[in-house]
């Protein structure tokens, strides 16, 4: 039994998702204690509980402590990950509406189902563009394209958008499993991002005046052109049960992609939404690094499960990155070297062998 202190590092839901995803793949029984103890509402929330139950179903795990608000959980896998057709709604975990992030549930499941034999289909209900999680378009345009360099074949589609607080979004996904042979994949090295080939994005909203999306678009274009860029931003009036706005930018370089998101809320000017996303993009460009601050921590478990050394540079060493590295070292057994201070540009090198 591997025991993980859920308060370590950033102390949020990422500790739970990363640890249990690796536990599912490696077949190692794992106990998480002090779950989300650093958060204002500690313990398991709806989206975390959905991810836990989903992972348990994929590997037939025995659970202890899988309840809303629980501060400790024991997860005992009973089989290798199994492909199939799966459906989960974050709202089911709390018997009511929820904007719990579908993207976080998808990310928790992706590694497991890559290690399954055969194709899997997912149907996920909840929030698709909500705070503290990658929006659907980040998965589609940045996260999955990067993982294809490791041989991960998966796609996501959106049927209905889900904003905070109503949720109600619907996302489908297809994942091509390759079984245990994934560990035979060679690692990748992403130190240089190369030349910028395209800067595009969307200014989106649901059930609000379309002028808001136009204001977001205009402000973003003004900022980016002043910095010497020529963005291509599309306006989207998205189907949803609730209201919301977002600006998402994707930068396509020769070697990598990076994504930047800002969400609107009541009382927040459309121009400020655009400014937030553009500021993140400009800071990333100034860093000269390959991976953006969000992608860096999200790819660590995949790189750790691929044979051979991997390395990448990142625009910012974050607590999420350091926490994911700590969990990966505990479960996978590989050595991960981090060069650079927290909050600044850094480099990550994954060496050693997988401890199976």
C-alpha cells in the first residue's frame, strides 16, 4: 500500500487524480490522506468523486472512503485497465446541477485507458469551460496534440457547453488503447518551441448579447497586434443551458502548442477577459520556453510511463508541476530532475526506469 499525503505541495484535487490514475495503470493499491486539506471546502467534491468512481470502474478497484467530503480514500485495483464505453455526469455525484470540470475527469481517465487494450468511448457531463481547470478547447488544441508525439491517439468533441454554475455541458471522447506496450514508447525532448506558425483563438459566449464576444475579440486583436502578432479569432455563439463568456488563444509553433484562457463573469468587463488571456500569452512568449505552465504538469505522468529519458523546458515551475513530479516519483519510481526556481522558467528531466 502506497500512502500519499494529499496536503503535499499544491494540496488540491490534482494529487488525487494523478495518484489514482497511476495506481490504476501500475496496479498498486494506494491510500490518499488529508484530501484537499488546504482548500476552503476540503475533502472530496463532486468532480473528484466522479473521477474516483470512474477510475475504479475501469480497473474494478475496491474503494473505501469514496463519499462526498471524505478526507481519506483507499483505492485497490483488481485488474488491468479495461477498454469500453463509459458514461459519467459530475452532477450524479451530488444529485443536482454541477459545473464540475469534465476536462479533469477526462484527464484522470486518459492515461488509464491508453493502457487498456482496444478503443474506449467516453460520455462526460458537467462543466466544459469553468475556473481552475483546462477548458475543452485546451484539451482539443493543445493537450492532445502534444500527447500524440508520444503515440497517444485520442479525440474529444463537444455537444453542449457547460458554464459555471449550471454546468450541463456534454463532451464525448474516443481513446485508442495500446495496452502495456505504451511503456515501450521512447521519450521526447521539448526544449525549443521553434518559430510561431499561427496564432488563433475563439471569443465565445452563450445566452448573452453577441456584442460581448465582439468586444473581447477587438480588445485581444488590439493588444496582440501592438505586440507584433496577427491573430485569427473566431466568434462563437455556443449552445448551453447557462450563461458564460471566454476568450481562448492557441499558439502553434514548429515543435509545440500553447494555450491561454480567460473566463468572463458577471460584472467583469469583456475587455478585461481579453487582457488576461493576452497577458498570459505574452509572458509565455517572453520566457522562451517550450511548454506553457499548464501543459508542463499535465504531461509528466505520460512521460514517466514512456521508456527512455524525456525532458522539456517550461515557462514557469509551478506548485502543480512540483506536486505531480513528487507523486510520479513515489508511484512510478523514476527520477525527475527540476532545474529552476518555483515561479520562474525551468527545465525538467525524467530519467531512470519504471518500477513495476
